[in-house]
């Protein structure tokens, strides 16, 4: 490390070894000469030259001829070459106030070197947590590497380690310093080295003065001189630092005053206060970055919302608010400070095992040093401030610690009062919500309770046949829903610990506490619980007793006290619930309301459970209800999907099990999307009705609703449903099916309804084309009726290329009826893909007879088998498709249209607007008929029954416009021709 000094040390060691080998030591020689001065005189007279004696004499009497260190810089000469000490002091204060004191210390060192008549001097600056020294080149004023701090090295390294002055008469003979001064010539003999340290024990520099062999060694007077000079200098610097501290305290007082004003005048949130603390702390200790963590004592965690990424705006730091991070209070440097309440001043972050290097790798930011300090209130750590990378030096100093300790007191006070105010706000919000709830809700009706408790369980024949399946519809069974839920609980509660009376009262109270909103009501709550029950039944051996109970209770209560608005609405409208809960607003309220019901008299169904059981099942219920927040679904589904893909999913893993029950809650909540088409459409209409009500409310307050909540975009409903099914429902039920195979019907229903919505979407496009008169492009669409059809008798047959069954409006046309036909089981599929029940009143058992005129003018008797009687239609409908399947053909030209039987008989089709008709006659009018020759019943042999595919496409539009107050025979609609 010091090659020249190492060589000299080896030479001296060799000489010393030779003396020792001969049994003579240097000390022994000195003692012998002192005891025998005559011998020394003889040696000097005989062996020492005159020139050497003259030099020794000059050194002895101090009559120097060699000049001491001169003033080297013009600036130094200018600064001190004046009679005005006031200007000198101003100049020194100006430099001392600067961040870099090295230049000032260098000038004072040069003055001191001249005072003590030194041949040379060196200024060393501590680095790397005072473990290394740099030396300041007097000529270039540049810092250069010197060596390590410690004993057994150089004089400066020793002084930096001990922080005490050292006076060395002959450095070459002092074996404490084997490397001498490390830098310099061999002529250096005497060394005076002292530390410049503040009362805070912070080491500013090490100053080293040297004299050569030609001069006498430094003495105690020299030591006094330099100690006086540098002692005063250190004292002045310390006082200046104290003045800075006082200035800082004044700033702290201003900060406290401003904070108090903010808290009590503007009543700000704690977020503003956190940013103020971070900003002031960063400036206080001149840190490059700052982080502030608050302590959550309930969960033993630290959390942060604001992060310092080094951004500045108008000269002030800007902190970014991002998703909250949380970690255990025992982890990391901040966790250590939070747990112990001790300061952590880490001068080398990478040498501390508590430091997480991964953060630097991720961000690309290099952490060198850290000052992490607690904010303590009432003998408890309430926050931790972590300053990163001092910009004033290579580490944070004791003075930085002292400054922050004063600031921490004010910060603790500000945080305490801010939290107190926020707590009062929270209490006020809770009070408002509680009063709102109490004003609306009452306990379940006592008469209903007595009826239910009198007959809680249904007989087997009373349970609907479809009840064990996902597609169960409860509209016709609303009066027995409490009994059905009791049946579900009875199946999963093997130990029978739940009191029947409490369970009955609990169910009725939950029903009462559901508001009569359009969709998120008692029926929806039961549907969700029912879907979860079927999941448990169809996937046996997976769930524990407690999990089953928590799923069913959580499902039933997951939307209790729902107001018909989503979470975003409460935030945008600044309603009390939004102030009470920061995330998952309604879900947290549903859970708290569930607990309120459980804690009310006669409703605690878990009262007979062990305390730990009670606590565990409540936590499961909380987890399940919160999981219905769709915002939480996406990350959960992604994690489960990845674990399945990686083949790492396990029912035994607690984390994955929790993710699975969360996905079950999401699936049950959206199970309405998987039910049969008619039920699903009805549910969708209810959902949109609630959405549109919220959208209307938002518009009244000047807000822009989401498209799905804007009733002006109702035409986009099919497209929106397709998007939701693709983006949310399909991945959900796919993943759920992979984990729980018993949920496959949910996936199948989802995919089937997706196809149904796709059909509706396509047919809506057709309607839009017709409405826009795009007849050429969509020539397969036609109107049901128009003005030119008014002259046509209702008995005429409308030619419909799509129908595969005949529709007759006149009951007298039927020879007989099919007595086994059940109208309530018959569906008519309409042009938009929906179905209608009870449209066809009866079906012909044998045949229906009508008369049709052929192109020769003869009226023939036509026999229509299995025709449907639908009096509500404006005209009869004749199926061309059925006819063509048995050999007939139809030709349409611009001027005429003809229906040709396979035997050659032709029937003209009369055109009225865009509609075509076969002219019919009443066969009872006595006209001559040739039935045998023109029997066309073979054209109309259709299936033995009618289902939703064997129908007309017209009824929908008659009903639609009737609802708008338009007469049935004036309506217009459309139909697809296949």
C-alpha cells in the first residue's frame, strides 16, 4: 500500500536485526553513551565531519536557515493580507456555511504549517464510513486515495482511528508506524498529526505536519499552537452547526405551525401530512430519497401509500401515490426500527444483512447508505422514516440524527392529532351509516317466524325437482325459499350445533335486511347460496364442515343491505359508506351488516360454537363476502390459472384453498349468466334495469355514467354481454371447472348463452339494416305488415320461408285438436332469439282444412297437419320450407312469384309491398272443389310436435308495439328468411 515506506521499513528492520543478532540494542547504546560521555566526545572528534557538526549545532539551537512552508495560493494571501478582521471573519463564515469545508480547512492548515515552521503538511479526509482516508493534493485540491484507517499502518491512519493527536520525534524509529507517513521523502523525521473532530465525534479531517532531519523535532509548544488553532476552528464549526440546528428548529416550528393550521383549519387527511413529513425530512438531512411507513398495530405490519421516485416540481419533491404495500413488522431495516424503536444509521447498505438488494436490482437505483429512524408517540412507534443516500457526504452523520430526533417529536404530535381527527371522522361516518341502517331495517316479521318454526322442513315431494341443479329457477317458489335454505344448511351441518330457532330467525332477518332493489335483492342472495350448495354437493370430499357453512352463510348474506349502486358510485357521490371503507366498499358493508345481524338478539347461529371456531368461521365468512368484489377477481383468477398451468395447484395449500373459495364466490355471484336462456335473459334485464337507474342518478348529478349504465346505449346490450362473457365469465368458469369438475354445467351454460347473445347481436344488426332501408344488402329481412297489406283478408296465407310449422288464426278451420297438447310447454322462438310461452292455444290433432286458388282459377282443399292455433296473429302463415322439402319449388321474380307443386300445379303468390300471400277461400262457401286432383297435404307433413325451432318469428313485435300503445294490426317488425 505504501511501497516507499515499506522498503525503508525493511532496511531498518534489517539493521535492527543485525544489532539484535550481535546482542546489542539501540536503547542499550543510548544508555551506554549517556553513562560514558567522554567516549561519545572522542567519537565525535575523530569520526564526525565539521560540516556535520555545524548542521547538528544549528538544529540544536534552532537557528534555522531552511524556510518553512510558504503561502502558496493567491487567494489565501488576499484573504489574510488585510487589516480588516471583520472582512476576514465574513469570508471565513461564508466558506464555512458551504457544503464543502475541505478548501477552508486546507487554507487554515497552510497557515498552521507556517506557524509551526513545518517543512511540509498533508490534509486527509475520512471516507467510506471513516474506514478509509483520502488525501487532498494542495496543488490541485483534488481528493486522492490514501489508505485504510487503523493501527499498525501510518501516522494519519492511527490518528484517524484513535481521534487523538500524536507527536513523533523520529518516525523512522517509531515502530507504531511501520509505514511512516505513507507519502513523502525519506528525509521526513518528526511528525505532528492531529484530528479535527467536532464535539459530536464526527471526524472532519486529519492534519499532518512534517519536519526533515535538518530541523529539530516538533515540541510541546508546537502541539499547543496547532491544538489552539484547530480547536478554535472546530469550536467555531460546531457553533455554526448549532446555529444551523437552531435555524432548522425554527423551520420545524414553522412546520408545526403550518401542520397545525392544516389539521385544524383545513381538516386535511393524513395523506397530506405524510407528504409534508417526507418532504421536510428529505430536506432536513439532505437525503436523495425518502420513504415513510406507518405502523398497523392490529396486523403487526408496516404500510406505505406514497413513494419517492426522485421527481421534482417547482423545486419541491413530488411523491407518487401507488397501490399500498404492506410487510411484516419484523422484516427489513424499517421493520427492525419499528420493532425496537432504535435508530439505524447504516453507512454501507450492502454490508447490512437486513438490506434487500432486490429492490435496487428492480429499480436500477443504487442505495449506498440509510438513516432509518422511528417516530414515537406515547412510548410506541407509530411510524418509520427511512432516508436514503446522503447528498452531504458518504453517510449520514450524528448531527443528522440529532436534527431528525427533534423533528420526530413534532411529527409524532402532528400524526397523533391527524389520526385523532380521522378517527372522529370515521366515527361520524359510522354513526351516519348506523342511523341510516337502523331507520330502514327492522327484525324479521314475528308471524313469519312462527309459521317457519312450525314447519321448517319440507317433505321430499315439496322440494322442487330442479332444486339440486344449477339451473333451478326460484320465481315460482319464493314462499318456500327460507325452507329451502334450511334444507341446504341441514345437509352440510353434520354436527347439528346450530339452534333451529336461531337459524329460522336469522334467515328471516337476513331476508328483511335485503332492500327491495331490482336485482341485488333477497332472490339474488338465495341464488348465490344455492349455486355454492350445488358446488359443494357435486364436488364431495373437498370442503370441511366450517367451509361449507361459511360458503352458504356468506352466499346468502353477500349482498345484504345492497342499495342498487356499485362501489364507484359511493366514491363519486362522496357518500358516508365511502368514508367508512376505503376499498371494497359495499362488500365490507355487507360483512359488517352480517355481523350486526349475528350479534342481534336471537340471531347468533354460531353461539354454541367454541370461541376459536366462532372466530375462524367469521373470518371465512368475511373472506367469502369480500371475494365478491369483482375488482379482486382478476388477480385471483390469474393466480389460480397459473398454478393449474404449472401443475402446482393443491387443495392442501391454505393460500390456494382460499383462492379457490374466492373463485367459487365469484362464480356463484355470476351464476345467473349460466342459467337457461329465458332465465338468463330475465336476470340480465334486471341487472340492466338497476344499472340504468344508477346511470340516471349519475346524470342528474352531472356525472358521465359507464356505457353499460347509460340507457341511451341499450342497443349495445348484446355486444356488452358478449364482451363480459368473454372477458370475465368464460375464464372464471373455465378455471373453476378445472379445479372443481362438478361445476362443468356452469361453463356449458356460459358458453351456450354466449352463442345466444351472439345470435341476438346479429339479428339486431338485421333490424338496424331494415330500419335504415338497407334493403338490398339485407334482402332476407322483411316487414310483418305495411300499409299495402290492409286490403288483405286475415285468412290469407302469408308465405314464410322460415317457418316449419303452419299457423292458423281461425279455430273453425280445424277438424279436431290434439288433447295432449300443453300450451304452457310450447315455446315460440322470435326473430331476436327470445322465446314466448302460451302463444299457441291448441294444436291440430288430425288436420286443418283451408282453400287455395291455383293458377287455373280452381279452389282446392289444402290439408295442414299439426297446425298451430294462434288467434293473436294478424294473418295465417304458410310454410314454403315444408313444401319444398317434399318436392315443391318457389320462384320469385320482379314481376311475379309462383309456388309450383312437384306434379306441376302452380299457385300464384300475390305481392303486397315486400310480403307475399297465397289467396285463400272459405271452403264452406259451396264452390266446386277438386280435392282428389289437387291434394297438397303432403307438402305440409311436419314433425309430430312443435318446439321452439318450429315457430314463427312474428309475435314478438306485436307484443312489443302493443306495450307502446300501438294497435296490433298496425305494427311493423322483421323476420329472417332461411
